[in-house]
C-alpha cells in the first residue's frame, strides 16, 4: 500500500520537464541548463581546508542538534547580519543545525502539524507558485495545503491575512519565502511584522524560508526574527511563533554540503529536535566545522552577491524594453511572462538549447487564475552560470521572444 497523500502530490517539476522536452532535439551543439537553482560558482576553498583539518572527526557520531561550535557561529551570523541585540539568539535554545533547508522545512511541518485543530483538519498555508517541498510537507502531514496566490496583485507575495478566519484558526504553519522563489519578491519589515502578529493572533507558526536572503540587489531583506522582535511587547518572547530557515547552498555556492540551520521559537525547536532525533541524520563533524567557518566569513558571501548582481544587470540590459520582464529584488531566478510557458520552454530548448522551467510546473491549478494556473504565462530561468554563459543564454531567449512576438 502507498500512502494516499503521496498519490495526491503532483509529479516533480523536473520529471514533468523531462517528459516535455524528451522528444525535442536542440539545434545547438552545447545546451545550457538554466532549470535548476544550482549555483555553478566554485565553492570557497576554505571548505576543503577545514574538512581536511577536522578529518580525525569522521569516526564520531555528530549530536542531533548540531555541534556547539556550528550553532554558535549561526547565532553570531544572525546577530551580525540582521542587527539583532547581542545575546538575543541563544545557540542552546534558538538554533538547530540541519542538513539543508529542504529537509528541515519538510520535517518541521511534520513536527508542528496536529491531525486536527479544534476538531477540524489542520491547514498549512503557503504561496502559489511555491517551492514544491512546501506542498509535499503539508500533504504528507495530513493537513490541507492552502495555496494563496502570489501574483502581481499581491506584490508576488501571499496575502495570508486575506484568508477566511476559519482557515487561519486551524492553520498549524504558514510558510513564507522572502526573497521568494520563483519571483524574487522581497518583504519589508512592516509586512513581516504584520505576518508575525497574524501568527500570534491565530496561534500558528510562521515558518520563513530565508535561504535567498543573501542574494539581494538593493536594500538587504530583513528576517522574520527582526519582525518577531518588532511585534513583541516588553517582556514578551520576541521569537514566539516565528522560525526561520537558512542555508549555505546559495549564500556560499555549496549545495552539495547540505548544510543549513533553523532558528527562532524555542518551544517549536524543542519539538522539532525530538523528531530529528528519530528521523534524521546529522551533519558529519568535519562538515559542521566547515559550515561554521562559512557562517563566520562574510567576504565570500559579498563576492557571491556581487556576481549575481552582475547577472541581474545583464538581464536588465537584455530585457529592458520587454514588458514581461520582472526584475528580481533577490535570489537568482527570473520570472518571465511569455504567454504560454510550456510552449515557450519547448521553443527555447529546440531553437536555443537553453533549458528552463514552465511556470505552471511550479504552481498549483487555481480556477480563479488565468488559464487555471497562476504560473501558466511564465517561465523560470535560473541565473546560475558565469556571466558570459548567462549573457549568451539570455540573449538567445530574448531572440526567441522577439521571433515569437513577430
């Protein structure tokens, strides 16, 4: 028997993409993949150096909560990056390391979602379009996945406050992503603070996916931890109902390290740690040491950010006069309106040899949306290569657009 919740999940976006493009033969010798958000910059050299220096620890089981050194480095980084008061983030109570943010997001929803809320089926709120792990986490927890439109009308971020109070009252978790994937929209402190107040009023946990927070091209995005502090009255827990997720995959071009952390509400993290002690493996200690070194080093993150800023500048030049271009505030994706995302994806692969993703594969069907899906008219393009490769691919995509429009 297969869990029926698994049967309800749509196929992976990348499986569907292979099915779409499988019969199509590109007319170029060297195709370029811009479908997966996998940074192609070389990772910092310090990873190899620190791992080698800690090779004597390969024979040790790591602690479930992560090493004290790693959690302390994460707490220092949170205070430094987001201007939090010294000592506010206690690495013993407010930080858990994780093997990447994907695993952490999925399992956190399992830990926080009861079978029922007030005699009714629990709900997990999330944006639409969405990172596919969000919906899988909700479905496998037995909750109702409530997909909230994140379109131009809402600033490409979900408006959870517009939901029926009945849904809000049975929500266990609301997942929010800033900067968002795929649109690159960024929430300001005011919006995040209202979200925190909403979570506290209705008793759900705001789970803020901040894995793109270090790739920004204007003002640095705040954290939901800043909002938790802003929303707290004197004497109240500043992190109540707020948990954030961070990763070294994008910040440090180290997706293969599988290293991230979770921070915030101490009671939620205590419950999450209990589940992790049964269901997870923890980071090997040499990798934890390398991760701590990365969180303590801001220089390589600044260099990464400058690199992605140059890629976005190239996109600005190439799509400057194209009305379907949305300049991302953060992250490394373009969310480009092209009319019919699937048809355009096939065209770009065949004629340009560039592999992108139809927007409808990253969104759930919604009868209220044009063509029944908020991603139908869009494609997502991952700016993950060197500047010359990205420029060449974007120019080819623009030529396809001009040919289609003509």
